[in-house]
C-alpha cells in the first residue's frame, strides 16, 4: 500500500511516498514553495521517479504553510504534528525538535510516545529563519550550500547586534566594507539564527535528545552554533528537509488503515 505526504512550504515543496508506512519509495524536494510551480513540479518528479500514479495512493496528506492550496490531498495536517511524527519515526529518542524552515522556526517538545506536549513558534519575523540566512548569503555572494564551509573556517564569529533582518543586512554590509572576513561574518550570521531558535526552545525547557529538522538543518554551521548555544549535542534528522512530508505520509498511512477497518 502506498501513501503520500506533501509539504508545501514557504521556500520549498516536498513529497514523500511510503510503502506500507515504513519504506520510503521516493523523497523529493523542489526549492520553490507555495504560490509557485514548486508543488506541481515536485509531485510530477516524485511520480515519475517512482513509476507510480496518484490513483496508486491509498491516502494523501498535505502539510506546510501552503497545505490548503494543494487540492489533491484527502486531508491537511499542521506542520507541528507532521514534523513531530516524521522526526519521532526517524529518531525515537527525540524529545526536543528545533525546526528551522524558510519563513519560520519552531521548537516542539515530545513525550516518550512521540506526542506533542508543547510548541513555540516564530512566524512573525524573518530573524532566526532560513530567510535571514538567504538574505545574508546574497549580500555575501555565497550560495546557501557554501555557508557551512565558510563557517568551518571562521576564527571569531562577528557579532551581529541587530535582531531585525533589514538592519542586520546593513550591519553585514558595513562589516564587509571594514574588512571583516566572510568566514567570521557567516559564523556570526549562524550564531544569530541559533540564539533566536534556542530562545524558542528555552521557553519549554530543553530535554534531550535535541533533534533538528527543516531545510536549515542541512547547514552544519547552524547546527554547530545551536549545539554550542544549548551546550549539548544536536542530532540532525536524516534528510531533514523532508521530515514534515514524511510525517504527512505516515498520517496518510494511519488514515488508510482506519479506512480499511471501516
Ligand atoms: P519551508 O518548509 O518553510 O519551505 P524548508 O524547511 O524547506 O522551508 O527550509 C528552507 C530553508 O532551508 C531555505 O531558506 C534555506 O536557507 C535552507 N536550505 C535549503 N537547502 C539548503 C542546503 N542544501 N544547505 C543549507 N541550507 C539549505
């Protein structure tokens, strides 16, 4: 039995197809989010690669910021629930999830059965999200994937005092013109994101294991900065950008089983 999870995010679109609720047949990401061709493109890529059709899916669950714009789903489930489900499936020891996406950051607390006990979210401000890093990468003329390599070579993170993305961008420009190295500025950018994200996690108390999900978890510089800020190890979920879509596919599997029993 095949089920599909679709995560229509602000920055990217993701699809996971599962076989019998455990084997991942395909996991795809297109770096274009809601309101773009991203959702349709990622769907087509996932179906082509797997050789499956929409009719082969027992159930489809959509999640993410743009989940209500995806009309081929049987049901919509919140990102909080889907990230919790996906991460707990991948890392059953997870008790605190830090999810940093394109437009928001979340800290989610789990009990030992994977249930969400508390969550804290910043979706009001770009600081502490992927968007903050994307803006700084542009100014620094570095790609998103290169950010971690520069960070690894930093000697002293350059402090970024502004919590506003627009002012922080001016700060970065001024540091560049004063000759501060890109490596140190980038480490400072990552530290700023880490402090913001950890601020959310502190509100519920940080219980190990701490696991990161979302696109920004692919940036080892941010992961290092979060681990340093929390003074504890941080586990990166395998393929962290599709954790929400995986959770959605798992919900779809549960829905399909329930429908069979009826
Ligand atoms: P959303 O679900 O809100 O669309 P994602 O979880 O897909 O967001 O995260 C998008 C963010 O992830 C981007 O803003 C970007 O900063 C970051 N990102 C995406 N791919 C990579 C990568 N390969 N390395 C580092 N960061 C990445």
